[in-house]
């Protein structure tokens, strides 16, 4: 609930615009691993709105949501608020790193 209301401070972000699905998945996995390693808890994942895709379909939007749901370090995610990217981004809450 706090994540949806924008009460978490976004500490880092990754932009997946223009990448194919394999590149995006690999880059996202590496980004999440690094964020966890550095104790970052809240990140923004920019996947875009799909306006440049064939058929103007947001392919990465669907894929990124599925990938995040499969990752153990993901506690929660939600669509970003309009000032944080709206439909073109997700805000992701990560587990606390084990130290």
C-alpha cells in the first residue's frame, strides 16, 4: 500500500527502452542483483509505453511484470505514479539484503 502511494524513496532506476526481451531480462537481473548487494530497497524500472513497438504494443511491460514476479528479491511492485513515469514504469520494492 505504501509503495502504491509513493511513500518509498526511489533509490535507483534502470531504463529498458529499445532493448529486446533477452537483453532486457539480462540487464534487469543484473540490476536487481547489484541493488540487493548495495542494500537498495526501492527502484524504478522503466519499460516504456510501447509507442515505438510494432502495433504500438507494450511488450516489455508484460514481460517485466512476469520477470519481477519470478524473482525472489522482489517483495512488491506497482505501476509508477504519473510524475515517476506512469504507465511506462514500475516501482519495485526489494527485500532487505542479508548481511
